[in-house]
């Protein structure tokens, strides 16, 4: 058991990339929300 357990098995790569895309989309949404919040708190 080492860093190798973090690497997904090859047949599962499709699921992994799908999950990765979802995660990036969620991160982007959070970033946009955060920037909107900062902008609002800066203006008011």
C-alpha cells in the first residue's frame, strides 16, 4: 500500500475522467461564487 493506490486501474479511467470533469466544474462554480461574494463585499 503506497501512492500506487491513488492511481485508478486502467479499465476505470473513463469513470475517473468523468469524475474529474465534474470536480473541475464544481470548483469553477465555487470560484465564481467566491469572486462574486468578494466583489459584493468590496462594493458595499
